């Protein structure tokens, strides 16, 4: 148990992941309300929106209005997502309010790259070279390599740790060419293929190759295994996870339209806190925000914990 | 990894757990349809009903009609639940069709015993002595000690491994007095308090005391941690789990009316099969039965996997 981290960083992505996939329009005021409530829970990283084409993602047509609207809490990093230079420029308009960092975003499955981005892996590498240059030209540091579909892919099947390592190598080649220093590697189980032993093997391979890089896991609960996967990673010392309050989000890929979203932030916090690992998050407050998220989207969210309540609430009653 | 079992036994309790808690009346024909479909998946243990007072559990007023109605598949053990001699007698009417075994059912939390059964722990021990005698008088073997609330309790808070050991000792005292041989210990996380380290500690304590007894875990997914808990137990060699298709069931205790049910059978099967552990269950068929269960109850069930589909289905498409 000596590998257990002392602190786990929960990087909240509920607003961005959740509101891009909800079918109904969500009022900008509700998005702002959720972002502000999340910041009151002790979360230090909140991804607030996507700067994407409103034609492709109508749910984020109000990205600017949302970022303008929320009151920032000191000490909280608010981030956003973008996929091209147009999106980057929209984000840069808010560089005083948002924490803007660049990422080299790759996919371990060429099948996914083709279906999702309509690019070959080589095309995608070229696009990432161009995007890295754009980041640097705008004074945005590029410190992260992200790998989507790192544990399996609906279009290509299983993904081996060797394919993940190869993909990260491609990212390092782009970084080296551009003269940037990568500190962080992010592995995403985009379509919910991970199981604990696969998490363990992939992390072991990536770590043995790049022992000094920090690893973030982006887990989806598509098949109900996200918490088990997080637990396996925590036992190996992984201390950074993307997560969404209430389990907001989904999986729009290949016949999974009804599928669950990301790992629930509050279930991850419960797991950590019960294991004696700090998160800095007030779980009872976070559960309340999960209930708020459920009320905002107007349908049941996958989080079980927001329906059951925390253990501490029952401990207080029992005492 | 040498403790991993080769085979995990999934003991399906969906019909019994699910239909006792659903608010709407479920047609007997639908119950029968689900039981018969479950038997086609390769599951070898299916708990089909509760013989309880229809005043207390109206959902099982048709227990007899259900057991009479389904066509038994050879090689499948159909079981039932009862809490007193009246229930036992109703079950015994079907001893040719049902596998009838006796259990000494205790609770590690006196707070729960009082609230749920309106008995002290001492009263409950007396009731179990009486019930064991009734089992034996009817030629029913008593081979199992069950412990509810083995990981925590909404009324009493945390439950220590020592309390679980003490409760099992009480069960062994009853067994010895009655001259029966216990082969199985069943630990239930009745209200969803377990986390992986608590599972590991409790199993370690119970095993060090009774190394030759088989352990079954009955897990609830009340706070989203059931699969992580099962994984922790499997890594310790635990190879018997109660589970419910679709995650049928719930938790009627103490302000958890909206809470999730048991660990989903199909998510447990997915975990095992992907870890290379046999279950004898056809996962794609089981997912179809989960969808059938969802259609029968008429609302979304907690299982994520029935909404996403199996990995093998995507592997076949990708190949």
C-alpha cells in the first residue's frame, strides 16, 4: 500500500462534458450556477466549456457568455477545451480568467481518428504540429500529451500498451521538434474499454518508459468499471483524474448513445476519502451539486451516490 | 495475481431482489419470462422469489404462482428466500423444484437488527436457534452463516472486522448446538458501506479465523463502488458473488429510497471474463436479459453495460 498517493487531484469536467452532450438546450444561467457551485466544494480545476463550432456542438454556442458570466473564485483554475486555432483564439480572449495550457492530443486507435476526426494518424500528427506552433506563437505553453482510446476502441477493438507507448512517442517527437518540455501524460478511456488489469499494464509500460512524467487518467463509466479502474490506478500512485459531477456526459461513439458519462467526481472523492487520501473536496457539498446538475439536465444522472447520500451523513446521524 | 480464482460463481438474485422492491405490480408472466431467460444465459444459481407475507412485501404475493409457472432447466439451482417457519413451509411445498438450503442469518449491526427486524441481537440469536431447529426437523441442511451489514450500517455507522468475526462466532455457536456443519460464510454489504480496503481487511480477518470456509459476497452498488469491491475480493480469491441482472433491486433503508440495487450481474461477468476468469455465462445473452428486465420494470436500471453493449460485440464489428 506504500504507493498510495497522499492527495488525489480531481479535475472536474462536468460542465464541459455534460453540457456538450445534453439533447435539450441548457440555459447559460444554469451553466454558470453549476460552475460557481462546483468552485465552492473545494475543487481546484474546473473545465467550464468547449470552444467548438456551434454547428457541430450546439450545446456550446454560449461558451463566451458562460465564461463571461461566472464569478471566478481565487485559487481555482478554470480551463476550456478547443480543437483548432479558431477555438484557441476564442479561448485566448479570456486568458485573464481561464488557465490556458496546450496539449498534443493524439489517439491510440487510427480507426477512431478516422471516424471521429476524419483524419489518418499521420494527418493528425501534422495537425498537432501546426496546433503546437499556434500555441507557442500565442505564448501558450505546451506541456501535455493526451492519448484518446488508450485502452480500447469501438472501431478498432483492443489497444495494447505498446500502441499507447508508440502514440506517446509520436507526441514526444512533435514536442522535441517544437522545443517544448512535456511534464504530463493523459490517458483517456474514451469509449469505456478499460478494466483494472489493463489499467495496471498500461500504466506500468508508460511509467517504465517515462518515469518522471505525471499521469492523468480520464475514465468513462461506459460499462460500470470506472471506479474499479480508478482504484487500480490509485494503488499504483496515480493522483490525477478527470471526472464529472453526477457522472455528467456520455459517449457519442458507435452505438453507445445511451451510455454513461465519465467517472462520477463524487464517487471518486468518496473512494479517496474513505481510503484516507485527501482530495480537498467537501463531499456533502459536492453531492448537493450533483443533485443540482441532475435538476438542471432534467433526467436521472448515473451517479449512485447523489441518490444514496454520503457515509458521513449517516455517521453523523448514528453518532 | 496468483490468488485469482479460475472460475467465479455468479449467484443471480435479480428476480427476488428486484421484484420485491418495484413499486408497480409486475405480472407473474413477466417474472417467469425473466427467470427462464436468465437460465438460458449459463447462470447456475437463480434466486426466484421470497416467501414472505404479502402484507409486508406485496410484490411477492405471487411467489407460489411464479415458482409453479417457470419451466426448470436441468442443472440450474433455483433458490428462494424466507425469514420464518411460515415461509419455510411455503418453500418446502416446492422441494422438488427448488434447491432448499438453510442459513443462520445474523446482522453485524444491532442498530440494523432493531430497526429492520424489531429485535435485539439476543432475540435474533434465539430466533435463529428456533429456525435452525425447524430446518433440521424438515430435513433441510443448514450449512451457511450469513452476516448482513458486514461493512457498515445506516443506523450504526462503521462496522469493524472484529464485529463481523464476533457475529460469525455467534452463528457457529448456534451451529454447534444444533450439530450442523457450516461450509459457507456470506458477507453482505446491505447498505453500501464497503470500500476496497474494508473488503480486504474483513476478508483477511474472517479467513484467518476460518481458513477452510467458502466466502460469498453480497454487494450493493448504493454508492457506485460495488464493482471495485468485487474486484478487490476477486484478487483475494473470493469466487462467489450474489448479483442482480441490470442491477435490479434497491435499498429500502434509512433515507435511501432512490438508491441503486445490487452489483450488476453483467458488469461482474464482464470484469471476470476480461480478467480471464470463467463464469460460464454468455455475456451478450445476459445483457439482452438485462434489457428485458428494464423493459419489464418500465424504468431505467442502474446497469451501464446494458446501455453500452459488450466489448465482444464491438470486437466482432472491428474484426
